[in-house]
C-alpha cells in the first residue's frame, strides 16, 4: 500500500489515520505494519465497505476535503472491493538508522553479501543488485522511469528491486528518484563498484 508524497507529512503529524483502497485482495492486514518514508505504520483495521458507508469524517481522516473528492479518486481505479484501513504511526522506520550504519564487521558483510547473491540468483534478468546500486549512485534524484530502461527493466520491476535494496538500508527514496545511502556506498565499494 503506497501513499502520495504530499500526504506523508500529515500521516507523520497524525492528521491522516485512514486510507481507502480498491483491492481484489488486501495488501495489508489488521495487526500488521507498513514501512513508509515517515515511519512504521501500525495497521489497526482493514474493513470491506460500500461507498455509501464513507462519512465526511472518514474523508477528512483520509486527507480529502469531502467524500466527493475521495470518491472521485477511487473512481480512477474502479476494480476490486473497497476497503477502509485504519492506521497509526507506530515509530520511526528502522531502515533510516540502518542506512547510516557503516563499517560493517566481517560477519555482517558476509551476511549482506549472501543476501545480495540470493537476490541476484532470484532475479528474472540475472544479477541486478550491483548494477542497480551503480545506476542510483550515478543518477541521484533521477526518476525510476528514466533509470529503468538503462537496466533493461520496466519502471515497476525496477521499483520493486529498489525496495528490496531499501529494506537492506542501501538506498533511500527522495521526493523524486533515489539516492544511495552511506551503507549502500560502502557495500558498493566492497562489491568492487564505484562506491567508496
């Protein structure tokens, strides 16, 4: 479940605590968590509802000025059942601290190397982790749609790969595009890329 960049500060401030999505199958579950750029969200409830159950208070809680504005947004993706998701900010994103952590001890480096090798082995287009880190390092702030073709990928496949690296603390999302983290720079250097 993704959020618009403009809504993230309001989620962080606790002003937005609801989301409405049309799904064939929910991508989050009550009791679970969701990592976002502003922290980890605790998912409190996921309820299947009908459009006429949405109140003005619901629309406001989701960051919309009126129910009509929320319904207009939902109409852009009419397939699937409608769900109301209630959440709260649980705490900071652990990836933020992780991406600043450098000076990997040998054991941690070997674990990281094995994880990257597994990601490469599972890639549909062959090894991709190092090339993706290099592309991001050379194109800080460049949109996914502009970086992806250079790696022979569609934009969405590229974004999925970047999220995997982000979960390891190696990359960071910006308002537009990405940047390699200090940890990512160290890892890239140790892999024999440009890095440090």
